[in-house]
C-alpha cells in the first residue's frame, strides 16, 4: 500500500492539520510526512500560478520543489547577468564591428568614371 501523500490528487504541499495525529508505537512523534518540502512553502505563498509551475516542473524533472526552484532561479540569474553585461558593452561591440567593416570595404567616394565603368559591366 502506498502512502496517501503520493496520491496525485493531493497538492504538493499539503496543509497541516489543525491538530496533530496521535503518536503510535510505530511513530512516537506522530506519522511521518512524505513531502520533505512541506516546511519550504515558498511557491504556495507566491500564488497559484507559481505553485502550478513548480509542480509541473518537478513532475517533468523528478526533482524536489526546492531543487527545481533553486535551479530555475540560478539559470534566470545567469541569463540576466549575461544580458546586462551585453547591454553595457554594446557601444564597444559596435565600435569593433565598425572598425572591421571599415577595413573590409572601400569607403572612399566613387568618381564618375568608376561609376560608368561599373554600370558597363552589368
């Protein structure tokens, strides 16, 4: 028989009962909880959308809620840092590109003779 907290119909973070179940000989402090992330109820406090996204991600990856949220936040932080670094160096990157293009192309004014010679080729 599987523990009731592994049932897909229960939420990821079941709410605690108003009164704790009575201890038994097998469980002197009361029954153990299956979800080790109950104390970390962060996404539930953020709202239903965050909770639903976290549960969907954990179903796909097999990670705990804590692992999934930590990984997602780490990846987002890395993307944001890269994006902000790229924004600050945009002027430098454009200057480098302009210098490379200036060397690759003839940017001097075209004379009438050169224009006529080029049009005769086509």
